[in-house]
């Protein structure tokens, strides 16, 4: 039986979600390491703007139609899967069909297509949403959240998506794959913007009505990109790697933004009243509005 290889030389990479916050920083890191990159994007115009000046091959495709770009997966040493559909439940409406179709079924089809194309190394972007602990408890990668305790449909989709990675590993002993679990990412190239980028924009534009009692595991997207690279080059088959950053309260984040921008932070005395008007994003590294990379 052929077993998955360890510590490979990575010369070529296929990156999904290449125009997203994590994706674009990962593409830049890979290029800086001399890796040839195929960058998947839904919009050529957006990709050419986001990745301007980088020697990458832009592949136009959508996770709702993996067959449409499957042929482009060939001749890649590793697949970095960062694309996903994000939606916070408090924004209203049901988005389960999109979450199921893109995050779960799309990932399943992508893994099957990548294997058929000869790819034997995959780094999948999971989320701290798949982990669970009691309030104030330190958590690690072994503390998995049961599907029955998923806080919303996004959490559920990430739990089910991880199972698709596990399924691929079980079906293919020669496939190597692992998962990286980011926290609430911030960083350059956030043209979406993601929820973190929107919070910063709201702060600068004085649209943040107060400081809600929220907490985040804040992490620089460039550090998560580095974690993805290390996982691909040094990680273990089937492992999860937490890249959640430091636990930060919203009040502390507001003080940091105040220092960096010279804009005064909102009055914390109004935080409880304002919470009914403005809802903070959950600290799971996802966007506060519907978005896809």
C-alpha cells in the first residue's frame, strides 16, 4: 500500500480563495518562497487588482462548479484550500444551502478532483468554530465541537467540511492532508472587507456606536499564511493546527485602534445599550456579511 509522503519539496501550489484576506497573503508568501502559484478566483478583474505585480497564474472558477476548473489542478504539488462562504446568523435569513453547497459539497468535490489530478498534499483552512470549551477554558485541537452544539449554520458547515477532509484521508492512504484553524484574522489586502476589516472601518469612520462585551482570538492573516506553509512542509497527516492568536477583548482592541489612528474610541459606558443596535462578529475568523473568496 502506498503511503503519503512527508516533508516534500514544494515547487507548485494551487490556492483557492486567492483574493481573500488569507488567500492573498498566502499567495504572496508562496511567491516569496519561490513557489509557482495557480490562484483561483471568481473574478479576473478582482484577482488582477488584488494580486497585481505577482508572477502568478490566475485561474477563473467557482466552488459551486469545481468541474469547471478541475483540469487546472494538474501539475500542482500541494493544494491550499482557503475559499469558503461566510455568513453570520444574526444578519437574518437562511443561508444553509450556500454553506452546504460551497463549504461542504464544494470541498468534497475539490478533494476528489485534486486527487484525480494527481495532487497528494492538501492543507485545508478550517476554523476555531470546530472547537469547543467552557467559558474561560483554554482549548486545544483535540476539543472538537459536536455537530449538535454548532452555534449556527456556519459552525455546522465547518464541522461537516472537516469531515470531508477526514473522508478523503480514509479513502486514500497515499493522500496527505491536514487542517489549519484560524481565529479572527486581520491584515493587509482585506478588500472584502471581512468582519475584522469592517470593525476597523467602522472605528475610523466613527460608525461604531459603542464597545460591546465581545472577545476575539485575534491573529494576523500573514501569521496564518505562515502556519499554512509550515503545515504543508512540516505538518503531520491528519493533524489540526490551531492558529487563533491572542485572546482580546473588544475594549482592548478599541484602545489599540485609538493609539494607532489617533481617533477616540467610543464611550464604553454605552456598550450595553448599543449592543441592541450593533452586533459584533463572532470570534471565529468569519465575515459579518455574506462573502466568498
